[in-house]
């Protein structure tokens, strides 16, 4: 992706275990000697001010999502200037570090860091504070088990590698260039995954709603998401094919006594009064929250919490056909409005669905399995490639900002300031 980089010609011991050797001509200084922790608190948001909360910053890239200019806040926030570096001190292992290009305000869970005299360059400071060695060193210093936070007193006293300004600029330019190329390749892979998923969804929709015989006569169904179906298919209520129930109360002590089985639904303290066993394969449906309407296959012994619905299919129907049917129904659309969206079992079981004969269910399931294999393989390959690209970028940033690789001759002739 980029020309091979070489180490610097000479190194010296930095005196910092987490940093190791640095180029001989680099300085190592405490961060607080050249960077200020700016605490300019306010309750006001000026017209046009940027607003940054932790959820707006992407981990390890610093990309920020757009925020509605009318977004309001109740507590005090910190004011920052363009090119200040915002470092997320809550759960620092998430590496939520960004450098806004316009002034604004941010939540108090950010440190607002400003170069005292232009050294370090903001672009180099940002890249360094997002590098794996720095993040790991800061994360090791955190306090609080559930909500670990970093403290400026530790970060400010950290030894910090400081190349000459010309090298800082070269490092920032190089990493920007590589980052753009990595983002381009990742974007291409994400578009490929989206296209493959669209193709897979189209294949599933066609098979589950129209069958495998394109010449089969059709009939109207009065089902919103499926206006017609093969004429010989039955249209029945879902409860005719499957039994459904959601989780009930059970204590953690009972789980310990009976068995520490898998828990579906995201809650390890509540589940069914009777555990499910390997005697069958079940369709698991997310009942509440962000996973509302998601459908998965499950077998073996497990607990299901009140956040999951378990559907056991009546004989002689095919469970894999049934799961694909539930997925294309988009069950989330039937959730009831509340503080958290939720599915009511009594409502779901009374929905109308198409029911092909058993042999057609099995034929559809086999067809979809065969058609999906190649697509799933291609999707998995693209996801692995995205993961490798992200690892490459992360490793390269770490090696460059800590002086393990020399970029002074890379991208020769590319001017510009940082």
C-alpha cells in the first residue's frame, strides 16, 4: 500500500518502558511541559458552535458525526478552539481522540489539550494520543472498575516523544496520506459487503415469498409486506406453525444451582423458568431494545431472558425456512411504542404468514443454504480484509509516532503545514 519504511539510523533509550528506544535526536519531555489542559467551562453554546460528545467520535480514527445545531445540554461543557485536541478520558481504551477544525464545546469527559507554543504540532499530538502504545499506557493508569477514567495528572506527567517540528509535520502528512488510502479501501470493501447483502436479501425474499417455481400461479394474500403468494400455499396465523413465549423470572441463584447455560437476551439474572435443551432447534427473536426483531437460530441448553422470544416450530415444518421467513417479515415494525421498543408475543403469534407444504419448505431451505454459502464466504472475506486494514493503520501510526519507522523521505515533495 505504501513504500517500505526503514528504521532511523541511530537510537537511544527513552527511559520509558512503554516507549522503548527513540531516534537519537528526538526529545522526550513530560507532556505538561508543552501541552496545556484547558478548562474553560460554560453553559452557553454560541450560534454555530460545534458540539462534541463521546458518542460523536469514532474509536481509533477520530472521525466525528454531524450533530444537530439545536442540540442542547443541561450540565456545564468545555469550550475549545480549532485544532485543540480532544482526548476522551472515560474508557480511554476506546481511543476517542479528535481534533475539531472549528470552535465549539464538548462534554466534560474530554480533556481539551492545547499546544503551549506550537510544539508539538496539533496534528502530531492528535496522532500520538491515538497510538496504541500511548493508549495502553494511559489505560493502565485508570481508576474505577465500571467507568474507568484517565486523569490529567498522570497523562501530563507522561514522558512524550517529541521530534523536531519538521519531522512532526512529515509524520502528520504521511499518516494523513495513508489514512486517506486506508479509508478508500475500507469504503470499497464496505460497499461490496452492502451489495452482497442486498443480493443475498433479494434471493431470500424471492424464495420465501414466491417459492422456487417461477411459473407457479399466484394469489392475493392481504399481507402488507407480501401482497401475493403461490396459489397452493396456505395463509395462516403464525401461531398455527409455532409456539412462542418470552422470558420469565428466575434468580441468579437458581441459574447457579441448575446450570450456567448460555443466556440469550442480554440479561444474566432473568430467564425462563424451564431451560431449553438440545432436544430441538429454536428461533430466537430479540424482544426489546436495539436488537428488537433480530432473529437467530439456537440449539443446545440455554436460558432466554425477558428480552428474548423463543419460537419452537411445530412438526413437520422446517425451522431454517421459518427463520428466513421471520427475518424478511421485519418484526421490528410491529414493536409497540414505549421508552424502549418491545414486541408483544400475543401480537406476533396472530400475524398472518405464508405456509408452503413441508417439502417446499425443505427445498427452499436447501436452496437458500446453497446460494448463501458463496455470498457468506465473500462477505466474511471482505470483513476480514477490513479488519486487517484497520490493524495496519493502527500499527503504522504506532510505529511512526514512536520513531520505530522513519518517514522523512516518504512522500518527498509533498509540502504543506500541519
